[in-house]
């Protein structure tokens, strides 16, 4: 797979392409179905499979004046790596701007056709592109073609537990602490990857030393509380407990992501760790004493072992 930016688009000139367009945040089971279709179509048409995606979420431009900025399920690097697993030939990243937002669907497609020999444009059930005000997107889909481009759109989405799979549904599940539903929609556990840093050392004082990581900028933080998790360090996966919260018993104030790795005793400061959220155990709370907190952590560990066995 080759990762291209808009200034590299000439590399695709003259190559027959099968293209899809979207943000693909989370690369969830709905996206995965789309990527498999894209690869299959490219093989049948002897064309190159191309995913056109944005380096910034469109809402950062369309909702620029709002305070509730969208929190993403993946960093760009994580998203591109996930897309690559489905055998895509090229990812073309585009910065979403006000100028792009103003383009109609036809204008956007005409722009692409200056550089790409698009044979098929594959669209997801809830996918759309271009300014919605002029209605050209609906006309394109209804006609099934534009110039030399065949337009194919899925007629229905992918469902999980009676709900249509979408990045928004996954974000809602995580904000509510429903790690299982999020995992079912993602096709894998939601995870956070970051470098381990030194924290307040409160866990060590209680006999439960934790590895602390900082949330990558713009990435969604699940509901505060204690989770049964999987922690991967140096390519080895361990059972773990992760607490998201502000350490109210210690009046820390700052929200942290702290992971106690079970049956583990190594200095791993400065190493990269991936935490996968398997199941929510309990909400974050303030305890009246350190003894009460220690007893609760022991219960949390027992419950996590039952979940992760």
C-alpha cells in the first residue's frame, strides 16, 4: 500500500482505479465490508483500489464554531494502518477545508477525474460527499453513473445488536462505558496506544503499581471508571485493569489513564503500550480511606480475572 497526499496525485494518473471516499474513523465492521468490496471490485476490473480519506474530520471545519469537537476513535496513523490490512493499493489523504466543503458532488468528482481514471466509485450506505445543498449527490447516485464512472452504493448498512454500525454509535457506546458493544461494532477491542510515563505513584503505594499513558490528542476517552483490559508491551499481551478518572480519593483533579498489569513486575517507563478495553467493571468513585480503596482494587482484580480468563 502507498500513502499519498494530494500533491502526489500525479502518481495515479493513467491508472485505472476503483475508488471509495470517506472518513473511515474506527474502520468498523461496516467500513471493513466496504473495503472488502473495494478490493474485490479492483481485482475483477484489473484496477487499483484507492481510498480517498481526510486527514482532519470534516466537522473540524463544518462545526468550527462549536465547542463539542468530535473525538476520534483512531489517530490518523492507526486508521491508515487498519485500512492497509484490507489490501488497499493506495490511500489518498485530503485536508478538508472550507473550499472543499463548498464544492458540489459533481464539482468534487470532476476535480478527481482530472487526475484519476475512475472506473467505479463505491459508496457506503450512509456515505456522501460534496455540499448537500445543490442535490447533485442524490442525482449522481440515482443515475448510477457519471461520465465514464460507474457509481455503486450499498443499499443497507451493517447491523449489530439491532443497531446500525457507525462511528457515532461506537463513540456513544464508549462514552456510556459499553466496551462490549463498541468491540462488536469495531470487530476488535477499542484501544489506546501511547508511551508510558511516570505518574503520581499512588498505585505503587497501595501494592498495585500502574503504567500511565497520555491520551493522544483528539482521541476519544471512554467513560470514567475501571475496566478489564488487555495491555500489550514489547509485543506481549497481558491481562490488566485500567482506571480512567481523576483519582478522587487522592484529590488529584487531573484525568489519567492508569493500567495495573497483573502478574507483571518490570520497569517499562518510556515504552509504548496498547490498552484494549474489554469490559466496564465499575464507575470511578472517592473512597473514605486508602484501606477501602485497596479492598475495592482487590475486588476489581478478581472480577477482571473472571472476565479475561
